[in-house]
C-alpha cells in the first residue's frame, strides 16, 4: 500500500512543480533592476485560469496523499 502512495506522491509532486513553473510566464530579470511589476493587476482568463485551478487541485491532492502516507506508513 505504501509503495502505491509513494509512487502517487512522486507523480503528483512532479505535476505540481510543472504547473507552478507554467504559471511564471511574466517573471524575468525585471526584478533584479528594481522594476516592480506586482502593482499591475490582470484577471486570470482562459488557459491561465485553468492552470491556476489545476495547481490548486494538485496541491489539495498532494496534501491528502501525504496525510494518507503518514497514516498508513
């Protein structure tokens, strides 16, 4: 049982890392020069909103799998 949970945790963690990396489309070297882009607000739409919701879902699944691994391990 714990082997399946470990494998599931590895897969979910890789997917979670990938989804977080896909969200960082506007991150560049502007932060090094002192330019502050955090004051600009734009609503999430389309694919960006979908990736954001997938990231939240993956985070919830990751926490639940971690709790299950601790409980059964």
